[in-house]
C-alpha cells in the first residue's frame, strides 16, 4: 500500500489490514492482501490477493491473484475480464441440476434468515463446492462454476470480484438485490440462474 500512496497521493485506500485513507479525487483503492487467511495459515493454496479501484463509487479496475493456483484474473470496466490473453465468459447454465454452486460458509452470520429453506434449495444443484470466497468467485468468472453465495463479507472481499464477474457476463448483488459491495454479503451467478438464487434470498 506504500507504493500506492507514493504513486497516487490523492487516491483513497480501504483495506482489511486497517488502511482507511479518504480520497481527495474520487478514486479509492480497495485491497485485501490475503483473502482466505485461515487457508493461508493452514497452508491451503486457496487464498488470494484482491485489488479493486473505485472511481466515484463504481469499481472500474480489478485484479485477483491466487498464487497457489498460479492464477491471475484482471478486468477493466467496459473492456472485459481476462486471464493472460484469454477473455473470460461465464457459463451458459439455466438449470441448477446442471450447475455448480459455490457457497462460502454455511456456518456464517447471514445464513440464518434463509436456513429453513437452504437444504432443499442446495439439493437441486449438480455439485456444491466451498473453496473459500475469492477462489469460488474466480471459478464463476472463468465459467467453471455457476452460482456463488457469500453470506458475510466486507467491501475488500468483494470489490475486484464484482467487476471480474460482471465483465465476464455474470450478475452480482447483495442479498437485498442492490448492486453494491457495501451490503455485508453478496451473491453472483450466471444470468440464467439469477431467478433461482433470488428464490433462496427472498
């Protein structure tokens, strides 16, 4: 973060490690240096470095790097989502029986208000994964998963993932349906499954 401060002294910074500098020009870097701390501590290679750039309240650039997967995804608003020279596109699924669900934390705060209908809803999916948030969302952007549910998250957990998924053709929102990283939770999905996701979230 010192490098950002040096190169962009007017920009704000918001980060998990306590960084919170107000923007003086409408631009703000939103950073999570280790998304998936428990995986990092245990040596599980499913953590990621997340960087998003917000301008006037809209995420305009994003990068997500999972060193354990040797995977870097990046996106710019209106220019697509990419890994290397390959442009990303979400999958074309509309039936949960043919889809993969990534659900980050069945034991998290935020699950309780739909817990009673969760198991029947989950049971319709072809497969269910829970790889730890950022990696789950990166799979969705690559067309390798179809729904991502994050019951409890901060803006730095979501900022770059929102743009990556949207630029790959997916849908993103908070549980109440707002298109925001500041709702405390998030879902993302392929367009054909958004109605089914909304059935759960109510």
